[in-house]
């Protein structure tokens, strides 16, 4: 089976660059989840030479963007899935009784990568198209 380029998790098909300044208007903590010797939660940092620069993981920002995108899409009346597990677009059962993931896998096994991608674009909600769905990376 030849796996199409778009299906591989390390493939980036497009890039979105967002520049700006983040201003915390309430307490904010991005940490490692570990507790320091002093009993405080450790703050995630990037250490470069003699500087300690606070670090906000891009996945945290992406997660916040996804949550707010889901809320906005629902407010606009667009059909949006739950994003994870059985509530996701990719795992729902279609009219033929098969899950979307099953149909995509069948097409990939038949080396029909373009058809698999077309099926995903037709069946995923707008938020999963942008941010990805379980088992399927977003094209960005």
C-alpha cells in the first residue's frame, strides 16, 4: 500500500503564520505539571544562554483556537462534531453502516489516496478540516 503524502503526520501542506502580542488579563500558567523542590508548579521555559524566556506551547494556542472555532461554528449554525473519540467526524457511522475511518482505510488499501482525501473533505466538519480529526492530521 502506498500511503499518500497528505496522510503522513510529518507532512506539512500549508503553513499559517499568526503574529501578535499575547496579553494575559487573568492569571496564566503553562507548566510542566511537575512540582519543584519548593512545592510550586514548575513553569515551562525555553532557556537560551543566560536568559529564561517563558514558553507557551503552540499546541495550547491551537487548542484554544479550536475550542473557540467550534463555539463560533455552532453559533453560526454549522454542524460541528465533538472533536474526540466517538463524537468525532472521523469515527461517526455513515448511511452505509460503516465508519468514515473504515472507508478511508479501505480506499488507502486500494491505493486510492485521492478518493480517500476527497471523502474526508466531504464528510469532516469545518473545524476538523482546519484543525485535524483523530487519526487524521490537519493539512496545515
